[in-house]
C-alpha cells in the first residue's frame, strides 16, 4: 500500500479511537502468553483480514490479502511493536478529530501495509551498500519487540540505580545527586510508589483479558479510587511522561519523509502517555514504558549531575554509572559463585583495581570466560535510525576499536584483547588462571545493540585487520546484553557447562547470536537466588503502594 493511501485511510478515522485500538493491541501482544503467536492476537489481526471490505477499486488488493492470510495463517505476524509504534505516530500526525473507530480488520490492514515502510532510508544523502544499511537498521530494530523477564528487569534497574559505586567523586556527591534527581521524594519512594507501579500495570495487567485493569489508560477521575497511590504526586509524575496530541504532532512533523510518513519516529519513547483530555492518559506500549525504566532513570541522574556541575557533571555521572553497572555484574557473579560447584568466579578486590583480570571471569576447568562490561549508551540519532549509515557504523567503530587516548581507555575489543595478551604472558597464573587456558571473550552491554550475523562478520574482519583477538586458543567474540550475562551465570550456578555452549558457536555458528543458541538448545535457566529474594520484597512493596491492603489478594 502506498504511503498516500495509508495516510488517507488513517485520516478517515478518529485519532483517539485509532490510537487506543493500537495501544490495546500493543499491551495485549506483550502481556498474554505466547504474545503475537497467541490465538487471541491472531484472531484480532490475521483472521481479521478475512473480513475486509472496500470499494470495487480495492477488490483485487483485498482478494490477495485474504488469500495470503488464509494460506499462511499460522506464520504471519502482524502485531509487532515497531509496526504498532510507527502506526501510532502516523495516527497522531494524520488521524481525524472525528470519525469512526477502526475495527480489527482495518487495523490489521494498516499493520500489513506499514511493514513496507519500516526500513526506509533517504538514499539521496547516503550511498551506503545494502549490507551497510542493514547493519545500521538493525541498531534501530533492536529497540523494539523486546519482551524481557519483567520482574528481573525491575530488580536490576532498582539495584543498579539505588546505590553509589564505592568510588570518588560519585560516592561523595551521591546524596545530593539523588535529592536533585528525585526532589521531595527520594529514589526509593519514586521507584516504589511512582515508576514501579506504572511498570507493573503496563507489563502485568494492561491488555490482559479479564483483568480489572486491562484498559491501558489512566482516568484521573477513577484511577486513584482503585489504588493506594498518592494522587498529587503520581499525577504530577504522569504529566512529565505525557504530551497532548498537538504537541506530539508538532514534534513528529519536524522530521518527515518525502512521502509524508514519519522519519523513524521516537516521540512516544520520550512521552509514553498521550493526553486524550485533561483527565485521561493512554499508554502507548510496554516498550515505551520500559525505556523509562532503563534510560529514563539514567537521564534523570545525568540531568541532576549537570545541574550540580555544568562543567564536569556529565563526565562524573557517566564514569560513575560505568562503575554502577560493573558492580551489578560483580554482584550477580558472586551470587552465582555461592551456588556453583563446577566452576569458579574470579573477581578483583575492587572494580578497576590492579589485580583485575577482567571485569568478571568465570573458570570452568581450564576454560576462562572473560566478561568485559560496558555501560555506554548508543546515541539517540543512531538508535532512532535518523543518523547516516556512515555515522551509525562510525559509532560502532569507535565503541569496539577506538585507539587508546588520554580521556578514553580504548575500544571494547582492544581492551579485552589486551587482557588476553596478559593472560597468555602468565600474568594471572597467581590467580589460578593458566596461560594455556581456552578463552572466550564476552562484551556485556547495558544498552541493547541488536547485533546480528552481519555485525559479527564485520567484527571478525576488523579484528583480523587490527591484529586483535588473534591469540591461540581464543574462541569467537560474543556481544551480549545484561540478560544473557545473568543467564550464563545462572547456568553456571545450576551446574550447566557454559563452556560447551560457547564452544558450539565455533566454526559454522561463530556469527550466531548467543541468545539464539540458548533458545534453540532449550536452556531456560532459573533465576539466581539474588533475583528471587530481591524480587519478592520489591514486588510486594510496589504492590502495597499500588493497591494498599488489597495487594495481598492479587
């Protein structure tokens, strides 16, 4: 479907009705078992195509849609987060002030049509190859369709952002920094009585059929009568996370393609609630709210650090956050070590101390798994897909291969390769790591880069050219998210042979993502004791603040 036809169809329907239908589908897809493969989602999307009607001019298109839907009913995926989010931005831009509410078949048609427009790039200004464009596009795709272990995500964010690292200057300014970032309330109450409850609603209740809170909206006239939350505080907080249709439309309209569609829209990641009127807010999607948990807290601290010190506050925060993420990984590793009999964890006395082999090391026999932890976030232009391919790939080049400078320790691959050089010299034999050990280098990222086989081929080519990771006995590099790091440590704690899993990436699988292999093999590690303990306590405190005395019945 051409862009002008999609825009025309969207414009003939009520923007409020259209946005709400899309939001409801987003939460349903994220929160029901089996997600987009569930029967309830297929009935609302794929099956809905069979009931499409239209003008005689559209009969051929509709006939083909019905034929494809009938033949491929169990394989077609229409309800995915990026498509829904893109359409929500189109609705905010072009939806009518009045008009009917689109039925499921109309929404399904829009979802089928929008897939042709998600990978757009302005080729007038960018002559990159198809392979390079795909590498850059994948950095944007990684922002969508992530359905993590929601309670583990909650615990991780809470514990990372709660405490300062034991390093100056961050430790010295921590109380002032927190009071600036969370004025009048403090971090604990902000997380447990404001952000946490919204996250619980969006990931466990909204969109779930039969739930008392299935509608993904907050109506200030009735919401607080059903919860124990502070009306004034939560209302004020929600206002900072919401915008009117007019404001969002103006923001989206600043970056349009030639065909009139939004250029890699991201407005709802910053403002995950849309004001329908002065009393009603509608949530866009669980993914939009998840971004507030991961990067919204980070941004609050960064803003506070700049307020305290306009000259060097940002540098202080970024350095401190790096330590915060590393100490979280050390905490996970220690928790795994306490339950592990077949492997051991090697940690330095403190993050960055002279006895450090790598941020975290796991030893299985004579196999050393080196985890190098990185907290750097991708720039928004690259994450959105509005940066040029050259800039996107340049950012990857800097992250992985930048030369050491006075203000920078060097790229991630250079650093881990230098650690392996020391290991091969025997520098760590005093710690029980033999210089002949088989080594698997792992780069753990706080942000989700979404690397695929093309990126791994590029990493291999660049590493070969720079003479990095070329030592004997070194397995293929893996770039993993925090989730995969925690999964690997949980597998070790449960007595599983992670070295065998990593060995399966060698040869024909060396460019495969590790999470794909874990899924294919069927390894579903149980949560570490750390998560279970912290999760029960944190979840109960949030539920108590959300529902008060009724929380125990939910």
